[in-house]
C-alpha cells in the first residue's frame, strides 16, 4: 500500500530522515518506535506532504506522492493525526466532524441561494454520517459539546472521528495514547482494531510500548534518522541494537 524508498529529508544539512526504506502491507497495523529525535515525526510529515523530500521516493497505492501538497495526499486516502489535537475549539463536536468532507456544495456561497436543495441534501447526509462515526467512537452524547470542553482523550477520539469522515485507506497516527487515561486508551485500541478489521491500514508512532507490542505487527524502529530494524514485536523487544538505541540496554 505504501512504499518508501531511500527517503532523505534534510534541514540545513542535518539529515532528520536518512535513507529510510520500507513497505507497508495492506490491512496491517504497523508500529513506528524510537527515541526522541529519531526522525519519526519528520518521516510522518514527509509522507503526508508537510515536508518535501530531499531525495528518495514515496508511493501510495501505486502512485507517486513524494512532494505533493498535503491536501492532494489527503484526497487520495492517506491521512494523518497529530500528537496534540487541534479541533476548532468554539465549534461543537458534531460541527468539527462535519467540516471534513471535501467539495461540499455549501462551500461556495452562491450555491446557498441557487442550489439550495443540493446543499441541504449534502448537509443532511454529512450530518448523518458524522453522527454515525461519533457513535462509533463513543462521542455521540457529546456531539453538541464545544470541542474545547473535551478531555485530552476525548479530543483524540474526535481526531479519529474527523479522519474517518475522509474514508481513508491509510491512517498515520501520531501518539494516540499520549495524555490519555487508561480506560480511554483501551477504548481507542479497541476502535483501532475494529477499523483495521474493516480494512483500514495504520502506521502508528507511539512511546507506549505496551500499546505497540499489543496492537502492532510489524514494528519499525528508528534511531538517528535511520531505520535500524523491522520485525515482529517479539523480535523488537529482544533485539540488542534496539535495546541499546531505544531501551537503554534494559529488557522489560
């Protein structure tokens, strides 16, 4: 589904991503781990179009996407979330979710006068879809709540709901467990499993190794901008190079 080949991203001569190559198979949940500064988020941003590659190639669903702007990559079905969710704070949970679909007729102001039936029909369909997704992630009772009033974990669920409105094939998740209480983390993991069973592919950055070892297979390990290992959770847990680079040489 996603092929990254000899990818390099430099900032002022510093290689944040250094000759990284890997392939994501469809319908897998792949983990991406490594110490702080390993280049994980830069890799995400380069795949998703927020950075232009210095060199190398990125292919999604058989089409080259390296260097395309984020909105074009988004429309091809590759979406990403962020470690710190940034919903529109003064809009409700439902409104935040309804904003996502591209090309809505109501986005062109004159359509609200000349194509009212079309605008109304699309809005009703969008609202129904948003409510269905909010029910799936467990936020249906908060649909009328302002986004600023949600907890950190609830905002992560809202972020997930928003990307689902785009009908993605591949989701890049940036630390879905960060700042989330244990009960909501279990909910998020259950939803990711269910979405994966429906055919959505995931690549997940996460520092919570329990989440990675429970949810992901395979696991990619980065250190100093390079991909140092790809393997099963058990292989990653016991690899001496990983223990040295990521776990400080201490087994768990």
